[in-house]
C-alpha cells in the first residue's frame, strides 16, 4: 500500500511491537459507553511513556485520559488512529485539535473497515475454505487455508495502519483514500461471487453424502428459500430462520 | 457427559470465545475452525469439520458490525463440533441435532456478550474518575479484567451448553424417526439458502455480481463434466 510520502518517526521498535501486540486486544474493554475508547488508551500507552516526565508526568496522564474517551473504529484499522494520535501527542499538538481529529477519524475508520473486512475479506476467505472442503480437502487443509489466507490480510492491515499512522501523524486522511480501502470491497466482492459459484455446490455436495438421490429436490428447495431470503434482505436473519426450521424438523423427527 | 469430560471442551470454548471480539480476532472463532478443533479434541476432526462447514455457511449471514448484536460462533462451533464428533458414525439425527444445539448456543452466547459489555460499562463507571485523571493502573485494570471476564464467559457458556445439550442430543439421536438421507438433506437446504441469501445480502451492490456467480457455477459444471 503506497500513497503520500511518509516521514520516519522515532519510536523504538520494541515500543511499536508492544503497541502492535496490544492492538490485537484493542477491544478487550469494549463497552456500550466508550466503545473502543479505553482500548485505544490501552494500545497507545507504551508510546505515551515517551512524553516528558514519563508515566508520572502530567502530560502522560492528560494524554492517557484524553485517548481513553469515546472512540469507534473497525478494530483492524485502529492502528491508523493509534499511530497518528500517538505521534500527535508526542509532538505536543494542541489537545483541542487532537480531540477534533479523533472525532473526525472515527466514522471513516469504522465504515471503511466494516466494508473491507467484515463484508468482503471474511466472506471471501470463508468461501475459499469451503471450496477446499468441497474439493475433498482434509480438516488441516481447510482450516489451514482459511487461517493463513485470512490472517495474511488481517495482520498486514493492522501493521500497515500503525505504520502509516505513525509516519503521517494528523495528515493521515489521505491514507483512507488508498485504492485497497476504496476499491478493495468491489474487487473482493466479485472474486467472492466467482468462488462462491464453485464452492457452494461442491461443499454442499460433500455434506449431502449418502442423500445424493435427493439433489434435485435440495436444489429446488434451496433456491426457493434463497429467493425468499434475498427478497427479505435485512428484514430477515438467516441464522434465526435456520434455527426455527431445524427446531421444527428435530421435533418432527423425534415425534414421528 | 461429566463435568470433567466437558472441562477441556469448555477451555477450548473459552479461548475461541475470546477470539470473537477480544483477542486476537484471528477468526479462530469461525465455526469452520472452532468446530474442527472441537472434533479433533474428541478424536474425530473430520466430523467436526462437517459441522463446521454447515455452521460456516449459516454464519455467513452474520457480520460482526460494531455495536450490533450477533450470535457468538466461537463457543457455538466448539459445542456443535464436540457434540457431533461424540455420536456414533452414521446416526441420522446426529447432524441436525448437533447443529440445532450449536445455533442455540450461538444465540445464548451472543446474549452473554451483551451482558459482558454492560458489566464492563459498569466497571468503567466506577473507575471513571481515575481514568479521567489519567490513571494507568485503573485503565489497565479495566482492560485486563474485561478480557478475563470474556474468557470466563466463553468457558461458562461452553460448559453449560455441553452439560445441557450432550444428554439431550444423545436422547434425540436415540429416538430419531426420519431417514438418514432426508436428515442430511434438510440441513443442506437450510445451510444453502442461508448462505446464498447472506452472500446476496452482502454483495448485491457489487457490479455484475450475478454474472461472476454464474461464471463460478459454470466452472463447477465444467469441472464436473470433465471429471
């Protein structure tokens, strides 16, 4: 991922590593009041120790308090916020400006991350794993493919976010215009649809097992159900429908 | 299943339940992974994988957007995989009953996450003054206790689900009246329609998406013809 030239920022590697590892737990204190806020403070804390006076100094305490307030973002993109806010705090940027920047950054980091990761990358990796299963892959092959593929994207995104945040400070807005973030969901969506066209039939074929004589009926029933669900979109939760149908079927099967 | 037999499964559920939101969100909580791992714990990873695939298809419908409420698949996948892998091979009711138990666990576990988030908010309220003063200890305490509670939450949900559903699934399997092929077929239809509906819900705005999907189906048919 490239973009505007970046400035190197002098935090020791071990501190960046500590922030990266803490970033994996950024949602550890997620709650309905401050959402990710306290998590952001938790992740930034190793970097804030470099403020004048260290952890006993008033600047450290003021910055930690400020950064632990309400914040929301996609967890994988918090690195952008963490990096840029850490740099701003260490460079002594006016607190009021930091507060404004924090408020402005939250929404884009949430929506961009949700579209790219939850609504694109995760379903893509799932259907690739289903494809491996349908092709006869072993448990290790299916799970290994899913975890390696997914986490390649996951860890890269987190590391890139922290790097770009530290390098650009408050000038990080242009990073959100990165082609991967803007156009990624479109391309990944197309790829997911293509892979799903292969993965769904072969995975389901393997699950059906001995009932292959019923394949015609299964396809028709699934298509009818799919059309109903697709028409209902957000008004219906598929997993709840699955729960209801299976509950009725189980009841029927033990009473018949 | 006794408490001691369920304990390793509950520990697995705790670790994978933690992954859903808290740490490290590497998607080891996805059912395709969690069910397979649970099956491997019982000694039948392939059985766990089968349940995992069905649950993964259903889980495509739920995207963990921010503050939205969603089922928790980490513990649920473990419960489904462990229950199915514990049944004798070829029992027709084992798959639907295990999937049903996993879906109920996912629902209950999702509610437990809401309770946990309220609990953390309550703790935050009590330590707000200290955090507003920039107390490092108060912040670390809040954060680490949140993670610990989540670990405990996963363990408790998984343990409770195993202790409740294990005898229930065994009883259902013993009294099952539907034929084997129909039992599988119903599960497949449910999984297929939910997965298809979910993919459509997510990707319907992608340009030419239907053509990409049909292209994939064409590749599948081509591969079948040449196989």
